[in-house]
C-alpha cells in the first residue's frame, strides 16, 4: 500500500471537510499564522487530538509531519506527539514524545521512560518548524532498524535490536493519534507502511499540496463519483 494517508490542511475551510478525512478531531483550529509554507496548518491546543483509523491492522508504519511548538522547552513541558494504538485493547503500542528540553524519544504502553534510555541526538527548537519522520515496527523483541526517528531529514534516533517495542499483548495497531498537551501546529502529514515498491520509506521533509475541486468541471485532475457533485471524487492528484 505504501502511502495510506496525507493531509496538508491547505484546502480546509470547515470542520465538515476535516471530518471526511480524520476519524476524530477535537479542540483544534485552522491557522495561517507561523506558516511552514504558504497556506494553513492545523493548530492543536491543550489536550487536543487528531485521530486516524488505519484501513487494516498492521505492525509497521511511517509517520511524517511538520511540527511547530508554541511552548518553551524550559524543563516544564514533556508531551506525547504521536501514538500507535491497539484498538481492541485500547492500549498504546508505541508513543513518540518530546522530553522536558525538546529531545525526542520513544516509549511503550503507558510508560514514560525512554526505550533503551535513548533520546534524539539533537532537540527541537522553540517556535520553529521541524519535519519529524518516525519509522517503526512493533514487536516484543526488535530487530535493527525497527524504530528510527528523523528530524529535518537527519536520523537522530535509532533504537537498537532486542528491545521491547510492544505495549499490548499483540503486536498490531489500528490507530494513529496526534496529541498536544501544549499549543502545537501540525502540517504536511503523511502515514505510510513498508509495502509496495514506491513511497514505502521515509520521504525526507515532504510538502503536502492539497487540491480541492471548487465547482463542477473545475480542477480537471479529479473525477466526480456522483455526476455533477464535484465534492465527491475518485481521482487523486
């Protein structure tokens, strides 16, 4: 399958449109301030979430996203950013977090202790856009390369083999959740897996440019599925 989901939020002008793509989006807002590129991003406030249900259970994923933190790394904020969740057990398999001082690390289950005691080789900067990519496979005894984190295209965290990367009784997950316990902007999100022959690995700081038809016969790259109803389509551009 490779690319499973993408969203750049540039086309969003209502929560109705947001709900067509995301399974849950609460507590956030569209924003055009502090842009990564031109357009807009999704602002997630305290205790807000974006949730996407994967089309099938899997034990691996690649998650990339633009990330702009609106809070100071002063030793007072440690937050979860992305979680891979087993739906049946309602349990975190793996969670990507930032430390008190902006370093990225990975935890399993409900633990907040870094797997293998490791943090990213460099931290996130305060009020600056970064592109984070997280490639992982869930298992109770990892192989080399099963959990990698990239920051702005550079590998900054590599969990060594034989570590536990499974937070529930099974190794699969169905939900990807983006969290913010402090004000954060997200943009240019993609979710992929390692299947297929293209786009099945980290994409290294991509930009997601979203095209949305705005009238019957407009934006010819899209094919309507309901005759003249341009808002429902099968084409992807």
